[in-house]
C-alpha cells in the first residue's frame, strides 16, 4: 500500500479504516504485480463537496457529482474513490485492462473484493455511474446493522473530530 493511500485511509471513519486496509491488501495481492490500487478520494468536507457539485452547474466543466454537501457518503468517511497505479508511475481508470494477464480485468477483481466486504460500487448505479467509487452499505454495531445513507448520517451526532457516533 502506498503512502498516499495509507494517509487517505487514516482520514476515513474509524469504523472502516482497518477494513479498507484489508481490502487494499487483498486487491494488491489479487492484482499480482504491475497494478496496485490507490485511493484517490476518501473523506471529503462539505465545502469540498459543494465545490465539486458546482462543476458543470456554476463553473465550467462536465458534472462530476449529483450530491450536494451532506449528500455524499464521502462526507462521512464511508466512501472511497480509487485508481490503479501501473508499474509505480502510470495512473489508470481503465476498467477493462488485465494488467496481470489472468483473464479478469483488474478493476473487476477489485470490485469483487470490495463487494465481499459489503461495499457498493458506483459502477452498478443506474443513474450517474461512478466507476471509481465504492461506499460502505452497512455498519455493524453489536447485534444491530445500520444502513449507511446520507439522510440517516446527516442527522446523527458527531464526536470532537466530526465523525458520526453510532
């Protein structure tokens, strides 16, 4: 796992940090060499979310999100965006390329690993597909399973570091 990814994991909600570390390790192992996974986005502030929402609406460019501040799971530290780093230097979002020649696209190897850990992939969304995006579906709290969605998270109390309290 590279330094950038490690630093971004440390900003995620504490409840998912170890799980994301494990997912990254499993992805890197499955990709067997040339490609490594990098987290390009993790926790995102409400201000940063508003700036992204403005692209293609208030500023020039193609729309990059349909989520306003508070409406993205990134705003709570339960989502990551990824890319692949090829040979330690080239960045790729190519979902079809099989860098390790095992007849399975490297991106989909990672999609399967995230899914095994209970993460939704933005590539499965019907509207506004977001191929680099993964978000946690549910959080286990004792015997309770809490569905992760922005409407619920927006109303929940926060700790001193601004992380949601369960």
